[in-house]
């Protein structure tokens, strides 16, 4: 199954490897561990879930298994590659700090600047604001399962963050929050409390502008301060 496609991909890697996109590289990485399925959508799901290649390789095997199509053996393989890369980089690994609103604002703008479709990202942080893990979902309306309370609770239980920051965009509207945004914040706030984490902010990005629940006092208006 898909032998012709896989052979073409292998030739591209051999002849013009630097031209492969992130999802094509992950698609090929999965060839040997997922021999009888199209690995292209699984590669996209990995990158959508963890934001970028660094996020995929930093995720634990249990978190990787939360992505459809990734089983324990495949998760172990991806995690193994990530550990090797981490050791090769040594102290050069860049840590992301989200301890101030300025840092959060810069991070969100960098992550959403060129995104034309609806996306939601959740940033799980340590007590000092260092980023532990990112959960990313593109086109929320098409992938509502990623917002399921059980999955969100599963990640909270695995990562054990001190703080949580939620960010999403309004691609064709303003950054002003809607009633649905308030409902989502209320639900996530309750889940965070169940796992001993604090929902520090909800950021809405639209056209380069940001709305912060924390900065605008909306968290207090909703009765959560």
C-alpha cells in the first residue's frame, strides 16, 4: 500500500532532502513504524497537536499517544529520536519563558502572525513561567475532539503544570471575546483547578491585535479572581 508514493518520497530525500517540509519529514519518519497506513495525515496531526517539530520531539510517549494513529511503539520511537536530538544540542536548547505579559504577547504574535485558519493553542508552564508543553489545534470547528475535557485533563495529569495560558485567533473578526469564549474560559478554568493548575490568561489574536482576559480584567468579571 502506497509503495509508489513512498518510493518517490525516498528519492526526494536522497536527492533533495532539504526541500522536504516538516510534515513530509515526519511522514517519512513514520514509514517503518506504520507500514500499512498513509502517514501523511498522522504527520499533520502530530505537528498540529504540538505546534512544531521541537514540540513533537519534546512530548512524552504518553502525550504522543493522544494523537490519532500513534501507538505506544511509534511514540517510543519518536521520543527516542527527540532524546538523541536533545543530547546532541546539549545546553543549546532554547527555553521559552512566559512569565510576563510582554513575553506572552510576543510569543502569541509569533505563533499566530501567519495563521489564516482558526487555531487554538494551550501553553502549560512551570511556576517560574517556563514553557513545559504546547497543545495546538488547527481549525477548532473541524477538530472539536481536541477540546474534549477528558483529553485536556489527560494532558494536565501528564504534564503537571503550575500555570496554563490559552490562546486562539479570530481569523476574520475582531479580537473582542464572544459569549462562547467566556463559556470556554469558564470550562477550562474549572478543569485547571481540578488538577491544581491556574488558568493565568486567555488571549485572542486578530489582525495583529491581542485581547487579554488578564490585562482587561475579564477574569475578575467572570468571578475567578
